[in-house]
C-alpha cells in the first residue's frame, strides 16, 4: 500500500530559506541545501521548494540552489513559485526537480496546465490552489492569497485535473497560520471531486492534527507544513511514529 | 565505468548524481563505443513506451544494449527502462521491447480496485522474493521505494525478485542473469535506493 506522505515546504528568497528556522545542531538554519538534507535524513517523504523571489538575480540563485539540492538529496523534489511558462517548467526540471507546482501562473494562463502535462506527463504537474471561503463559496485567491480571483475553487480544481494536473495542493487560507488543524471540510469537498492525489496544507499545529487529517479523510495523500517543522514544534520521526501507531501507513527510515 | 544510456527520454541528472554519491563513475552517453567500453549499463526512461522505444531504436543503441547484455555485461533498467527489457508492451497498442526478459507490460487499471488511484505514485513497501536477490543485499523486506507508473510487468514470475502490494501484486523488480530491472526509481528512493544502486555497482 502507498504510504501517506509528510512534506516540509521551504520558502526560498534570494538563496535563503525565509520564515526562519530553529533547529538544534544546525548552524546555518537558512541554508536550503543543509535544511533539505536535514529533512531528507529525518524522514521527509518529499520536499517542496517555493521560490518567492521577484528578481531575475534571485531566480538565478534559486536554480543554482535547486541544482545543489538535487545533487545531494535523493527523494522527490517539487518546485513552485514563478512558474508561468513551459520554459519555467524546463528550467526547474533541468535542475533536478521531479514535479512542478503551478498556482498564479495557471490562473493567468489556464492552458499552461494542459501544455505542461502533455510535454512532461500528468505526474509532473501539481496544481497548487489558495482557497478561502467567501459568502459560503470556496473561492480561489491569487498573489499569495491577497487577491480574490472570483473563481469557484471546486470548478477550478476540477478543470485543472481534467486538463492534466496530476496532483492538488490545497492551501486553506482560512486555517493557514491558525494552528488549529487542517481544513477538513474543504479537503473533503476536494477529495470527493477528484481522483488524483490531494495534499493538505494550512493549519497544522501539532502531531494530533496530522492524525486527525489522515483518520478522518483517508483519501488525503499527504500533509504539508512549513513553520511547525522549521521551528521543531513537530519532529518528523516522532510524527511518523504517532501516525504509524494510529494505523496510518508510513514510510519508516 | 557505468554508461547511462541517453536517448532523449527523461531527466538523468538525479541518476548520475546518485551514482556519484555512492562513488560510482558514470557517464551519460549516446555513443555505442561508450556502451561497449563500460563495465555496466543503465537504461533509464520515463514517459510512454512507444515513444521511448522509437527513440531508442532511432539512436541504434537498442542493438548495442542487446548485444552487450547477451555478452554478459550487467544491465539495469529503471522504470520505463525496466519495462523495455521485456518482450512486448500493451501500452496503447502492442509494441516490441528488447526481449531480454520474458514477459509482457500491461495496464494496471483493470487489475487494481477502483478506489485506488492510477498512476501508482508514491512510496510503497518492497516484498522480496526468496531467496533474496543480491541486488537487495543491503536492504530489507518492507523497505519503501518510490514508484511512478501506470503499467507494469506481468507473466514474468520466474524473473520477479520483488513485488509491491497495490490492490494486486505489482512487479517491482526483475532479474534474469546479468539483466536486472526496477520499476521504482532507486535514484529517488532515499538511502534504500542508494543501497540498491550500490549493490548493482558491485555486481560483476
């Protein structure tokens, strides 16, 4: 049986991991290569690198880093941020990424999903969606959650999968940063809708939130988080042990 | 020296890096002489069978891989490269493979229960066939490796050295003499994957 995945997410700006990290025994806590190595050694099933740089210079630094990460870490790597064209797909895949995550780029140009899936395969295209409730409707937000696109999230996700997105990352803006648990009703709605893997993001505050996620929604494939891992509030080996004891299939290392 | 066959299919960066991580000397090549000079060959591959088989034939390297494998050189096929070791594939039609291992490549969709997602993507546990093949001498039963595929090898019981459970028993690795194949990606399977590559590199 396929194991459920635990995925740390690293936001990279100008070559450094932002949001801060707080690990014992790691001197340079903002070095993406060292952090990636740390997570890989400690049981992460996959790593997500988001490029949040705006400048061309920063973008160049990001691809250098990605190359170094891919040379040293042998688990699947997903890359997102600034993916607007097929050339962007090509750029990060050449550096060793396995999957490419699109968000605002697909909103601006919905054909991007289909074109990328055709060229690189569905398994390579991840549709990341930032969703917030507006008047009882799940609404897609763009620009890092700042702009209401007016798009219905369920329709947008369905359309993305029909066009070839092989995986969905669902970021709930409503639960993000609150640390009160994942957005189970929103995730349930998306799991009902699509048959590709769904990755839950936004809201994890502790180990129990992951146990609740996977026991309540067996169709969810993975849990993604950033700061709770970076700050050591949740250690991946302990998290996986707790999930294993709760009967959730986990990759043990 | 290990020759990684480059026929324009897939990204070989991680494979080369993982070999270099375990201290193996590898080159990515589409030169027949390199394949002949190497002491081991790796046939990678992702994507669709027909397209990949056509591209491999277009380079003429298919005949060199067959010639070298038949001469006893260790050959490792990975993912689609493993599927190409077989006689034929039924991925959207019927296509000839290299015929180095007896068996067929078939669609998993009719074989797995409807509640399971296809492609089979993610980490799954290996069930090792007894006696354990030398390729797995540094890993253990139940270790997880990373899969990405919708088709799998069947009718190859004699060659099967590992399986993975996914509603049905999927062929995860095969061996026939000096020819071995992994359906999963050892170069994306963490330490377990590196240990499988290490065992292959030590094969003589």
